[in-house]
């Protein structure tokens, strides 16, 4: 986590420098405020990561003697194939089609289909070829 903390400290320092620079160049206060808040967000994340790095054992990428093999492990389960992301994308398209053509019933239909598509995606491993 020390590496990630350093990255966010760099981000915070960069935006700390860029906030007044932006104001001097453009004279725009809103952009400067946005850059200052971005600096504060970087400080928050960096401080959190720095704090957490003290309470955890060093990961292989944080140690100088760490090897690539130490970082190997289970990365998760990835499905071989699934049609449900397609249906979910189609449902989102139908939901956003309603307001664009000013026919709200299309969005209501899309939400109904969305329940079906999301349920299918969540429950796809309870039936069929890949059931657990």
C-alpha cells in the first residue's frame, strides 16, 4: 500500500501546485476550487493508504526482496461465456430510450425487463451447464 500512497501523495501535490497556477493563468475561481478539492481528495486517499500500510504486513510489491511468485494466487472466477451482459445492456438502452422519445411507458417496460435481465445475470450459475 505504500506505493499507492505515494501515487496519491504525488496527485495531491500536483493539484496543490496547479490550483493557484490555474487561477493566475485564467482568473477563473471555479476551476481553482475544483482543483483544490481534487487536491483534498488526493490527500484523503493518500493519508488513508499511509495509515493502513502501517497496520498490515508488507505485500510482496512493497518489499525490496519480494518476488513475483509471492504475489501469485487466486484472482477470481471468470465465466467462460454469458449472454446476460448483452441483455442488461439492451435493457439500459430501452430505459434511456423512453425519455429521449418522451414516451415514459418505454422506460417502465425497460425497468420490468431489467428485473428479468439482472436476475438472470445474478442467478446464471444456479442452473444450466455451469451450475454450482
